[in-house]
C-alpha cells in the first residue's frame, strides 16, 4: 500500500474520529442555514471520509442543502488506503435542489507529501451559475497562489470564488492576504475559509466584509454579508502584460538614466581635457 502513512488500525481510529468531526460540520451547517445563511463553505479537508463512503456523504450534504434551501460547499478529503495515490482533495458544491452543481479536485497540491499522494486535479477552477447567489467558482488553497489559474474562470464571468484552505500559524495571515490579490486582480468576490489560519470574505475591491482568526476567536464560524459581482479590472483583460509593461517601463527608465550618466561623465571628461590643454 504505497503512500500509507500509518497502519490499518490507525486508519480505523482516524475514521472514527473523522465521523465525529463530520457530524459537527453537518450540525453547524444546519444551524447557520436556520439562521438565514444562503451559502455555506467548509475549510479545506474539514470532512474526512474513506473512499467507500464518499458518495453517500455527498448525498447527505445534498439532502441538508435541499432541506434548508441553501448552497453548501463540501470540502472533503477522501482517503483510499489501498491505492497508490491515497488522497482526493475535493470541493463539491451542492444546491438547494440537493443536486451537485459542480465538483473540483485540487489542481496544485503542495509540493511534498500532498503532491506525491494526491489524485491529479482539474486544470481549471470549477465555475457555474448558482441561482440566488451568482456565478460561483471553486478552487482549493495553494491554487490561489497562481494568478494564471483564474484567467479563464474570469473570462467565464466568475463573480464569487470559494477558496477553502488549510494553513498553519507561521503563514497566517500572510497566505490569506496573498489570496486577496486574486480577487483584486480579477475583480471577483472571494470567500477563503481556512483551517488553522485567517478566514476572510472580500469583494472585488479587496474590501473586507468578514474575518475570523482561529487563534483568537471564541467561535469558529465566519459570517459575512458579502456582495457578489464583478469589478472590471485591467489585469482581467491583459493579465501579466501589466507586469511586463511595468517591467519594460522600469527597464527603459534605468537604461535612460545609465545613458544620461555616461553622457554626463563623457562631457566632464572632455571639459577636463580642454582645461588641461589650455
């Protein structure tokens, strides 16, 4: 069983503990739906299931979404101990009708153990219309570090990006602040729900509508009344051409300054020579 980090007895213990956490996730989701939430999102890998239980688990999420008339982003880490690649890191959006709107598997797992043991993911973020919310897309954590990932999603009208993530204290809140750049670059609203890091909800201008720091907060639920929509941006139109143009301008100014310096030194040298000759 290549890639298995511990023995089968430990797998059983993990599964038992995961089921307790999963029950709490469903309980909290129902509570927030009852309080009026339209869309709910779990952080990366919040739910852990074994491969044989995955589809039944997602169906249960669909039933909850249908019961309360909400959109629910299920962040699910599925383990298959007998497979060469044991981890499937997935975000599944289910709608008020109980059906799956889209599924997204993390495309850029973190180098190291995750990359070596993860099922290969989709090249593009998931994007689809969610009536009552807007055009909603999904990616996972490290995907948000790469601007080019979202170019096509923006071209498809992405209005709200769901970015469940998992950090640690050493990179929080820096990693979240970095992700906010994607919202500002492309002009979409963003919810980054984070395990062990700063969670945030921002619009396409980068304005913060909600934050949650798990290291200081008493409650682990981020609530935000976030406007959903697009903000026209130059970056969304021309991408990294902005950086290339800026770099070209900077290089041009640098060359111009160098040429002027050389000319000035040459003139001073000629003037000194003429004085000596005189």
